C-alpha cells in the first residue's frame, strides 16, 4: 500500500481529492499539512489517524511517504514540487502545475533527475460529457475536427476563503485565463489530435473592477487544420458551458447537460449528463485522475509523459496568451518541440 500526504487542505482537497483517495484500497493518506491552524479540525474529522503538520516543510522532513498531493494555491506549486521530488517522492499537483516557462523547466528537470512521477490534476478529461465527446471523435463520428467554439460562463470566481486568492495575481498567477483556461488547453488539443500552432488572446475586465486580474479572456487557437475560439468569463449573467465541435462529417454540441451529435447516422442525443457547470470539486472525476497517477507510480501505465506534456503545453499557451494580449491580440506561434514520448 502506498503512503501519501495532502499538502493544502482547502475546499478542493476536502471535497474533491479526499473522497477519491479514501475510496482506494491501495493508498493510505497518512498525513496532511496546512499553514492555517483552523484546517486541523477538518483533518481530524476527514482523515482520522492521519498525522497533522503545521507546514509543508515539516511534513516533507518528518513523514515517511511515497507521494504527496499538492492542493495549495498556484504560487506555491513550484517550490513544493521541487522539495518533494528532491526527497524522492512522487508528486500529484493541482492545476495550474506552474505559471511560467522557467518554473516548468525547473520542475521538469527535478522530476527527471529524481526519476519520479510528476502528474497534474487534469480532471476535465474525465467529465462524462467531455469523455463521451472524446470517444465520439475518436470513433470517427464527425470526421476530422475542423472548428471548436468553447464558452465557460460564470458570474464570479469560485470561493477561495475569507480573502479570495483567485483574484490576487501574486498568489493565483492570473484571473479567469489561469483558472479555467488550463482545462481547455489540455482538452481541445486531445480532441483535435494535434498541437496548436499559434495563440492569440485579449484579456479584459468587464465587471469585477476591484480585481487585480482579468475577469474575461477571449482566446483563439490555430492548429494546422483546425481552429478554436474560446470565451472564458467571470462576468456573465448566468453559470453555464456551451461547446460546439464541427468536423468534416458532422457536429457535436454540448448544451450544459446535453450532448447532441449530428453525424453520418443522423441526430443522436444524450441528456441528463452531469453538466460542466455543476459544482467545482468533482470527486468522481478526481477518482480517475488518482487511478492514472497511481498507475504511473506503479509503472503499470504510460500516462506520465503524456500528462506532463499536456501540462507543458498548457503553461506555454497561457504564457503566450498573456503576451498576445499585451500585443493587442496578435497570433503568436507556439514552439514545435513537444516533450519526448508525447504527440503534444
């Protein structure tokens, strides 16, 4: 049985990650750490028998472990990842893995040097409506993907405690582009089956003028034979998602909890699927992320390189999208050098 620890016992860890870990017979969460004393009572209630630490440093120095699950705000990811890898631990980390190309190189080299798995929580791959879309595309129901329209509409950012760290650029790294863009940037290339060639973006504040980060991002990804238009906002009048995928032989539409396929066999409809806009923690999606991570740690599955390549691509897209916005929305080419072992 693998011994793990959770670093950062906030809402996503308590309501998203712990249910996934506690349902596994091959993992024991032996410890947890959080710098906020009030989280200790939650640890004792949710993880009876687990050892509590007031800081990640004390946990990493004193607890015998196989892996850590890092669920802290983004600005702490890179130093925690490197510290854990240097202690020979495998690392599962919430998105965004890191916020800059320099930090990406740092954590990637640390993982390679340690020979340990570094895996990002890409849980939207496992949302039932997105997983079904991927299956239909893979089965050729709409031919080759040529155009995608993606909208993530929210009225505000998710709660982040008494002071919402999601709107502090020093902690979050950015606004809605960082919060929601990362998910879109690993899902869409997998659907297209290729790496984007360029990104253009405009970041703006439409409503939440007190935030020091953008509340709206309009992003365009160009692929060799496809394109994607993406709207992400915390300034909408309603909470919903809408996605259109046009292929050479058909179309898929996601209307919150309904998937409509118009393809070679006519129209088919799947209703009542869990909507992407339902909740923020998604423990059922995390359960599959945990399975892939443990599979990579155990050497039985080859997802580690693909996942790290996806994270590297997300980091590059976000970094260049911000640069594009500073240049008035100009399309900026992406690198052509994916990580070894990945098509992305």
